[in-house]
C-alpha cells in the first residue's frame, strides 16, 4: 500500500487523485484538525463523482511528529510520499521545525524500522543553494549562509539532510524540489492565498521573483520517479522563472481584475518585517513577515530544471496556463 502524508494539502490531494487512477486503494494521513473538504473540492475539479474516489482512500489520523500514531499509520504500507510540511516564510515558531525536521526524521526512522520499500520526499527550491556568479541554481549549487535563510528554508534544508542520511542507512528514496507550487487547492492558504487576495483586488507588488511550477507537474514528476524506480536523486521542478509582478498580473487577468501597479520598495518591506517581528514578540504571535523573509520575498532567483527534463523527459506546463486553469476552476466552483 502507498501512504501519502500531507494528503489534505495542495500536492497531497492532487497526488491522491492520480494515484487512485492506478491503485485500488491508497492510505492517506490527516491531522486531528484536518478537514476533507479541500480534497473533495480538488477531486470535484477532475470528476463529477468525487465521492466514488474518496471512498477508496484509507484515512489514518496522525501528526507526523506523533511517534505512536505515526507507527500505527504505517501498518501495511510499502511506499511513502512525504508531502506534509509547514510552509512559512516568516515566523520563529518551533512548530515549523517540529513538523518539517523532527517529523521527517521520525517518519524516516520508522520507515527504516518497518523496511518501507520506497520513500519520496517533497522538498522545496528554498532548500537549494546558490552560485556566486548568479548562474541559474541547479541541484549542485552549494548551500551557504544558513543564518541568512528564512526559517522555512532552513527547515527544508535540514529535513533533506535527514533524507540523505536515511539513504545512507539503506532507505531507497528520491527528492523533488518544486518551485512555488500553483494550482487549485480548495483552501485559502499557502500559494492559494495569492489567488484569493488578488481576486479581491491587490494594487501592490514587490520586486523580486522566483521559480514557479504547476501542482500537476509536481505530481507527474513524482509518479515518473516511482515508475522508473529512481533512487538517490534530487530534482528541481520549475516551469517558469517569473517576477512577483508577472505572477500577480497573470492571476489578476485570470479573474478579470486590474493588475497590480503600485510598487512596494525593499526598505518599506523590511520596515514592515521589523515592525511585525516586534509586535509578534509583544503580543505572542507568529508574524507572517520578518526582516529575513522580507529580503527573501524581494530577492530574484533563477532555477534550472534541465536535470529533470533530461532524466524524466519532463515537459512543464507554462505557468500562465496553470494560473488560467486555476482561476477558471475557482470561478466555476463558486457558482
């Protein structure tokens, strides 16, 4: 049996759908507080009969940092797709590390103990290094300046190190490093929050840019890795290197809205990050933005997907098509 962690999230829900096209049943992990409404919405974007497919999922309730519940959830499992993660550019909460690093370590230890045959890890381009000469970032770019990275980037890098360690101890595994993942999720969080905010009207944009990829391409890469039996490899998954303004403008046009036109400069963004950090300390909450994440948001990085194109013959869907499809689904499901 195959188990998917983070099954109610963007990647997990789309992965479940595609696995169910090949498997009779799939095991899926959900937290105690999770809802299945997002999964149902994603399935409804593929079929008029989502319940027929939802009924073939064996839902098991466990947090990835709960050893007893997680061990029980792995009963009868032979393969694991680890999609669960706390995605956050700002904040200093231990919850990010507890899930992204400690949860991954615990899951890997259990997989080794239970002789799981294959492990597929969804990481992030945030865990990739960089080159001094500004060439596009690939899988070999060196990781430096840990203290200058966002907390999210640090935890994804450290969780990858746990996967490599497990590989050295005998686990067959592979890693994918998607860019910012776009697609319909049925929820108002993560990258999907961009769509909801722009749909309401967003006149502002910040400099910088990153690598973007459609969720269906991430799933395709994972399934090709599985089909080919690839282990010990790491693949960057990026369709387009786009600026923040380009992405926001494409989303705005997908909803028939005015593209953003007011630029927010880096000094103002850093000031906002500092103020939020102070407020978070005073009032005891996790700020959505701090100085480090402000600089990261305004940074322009370029990524290369040549390795996955060559190894898996990947042909990525242009980001504009992904955005147009996502906007269309959101409009349709709101009718």
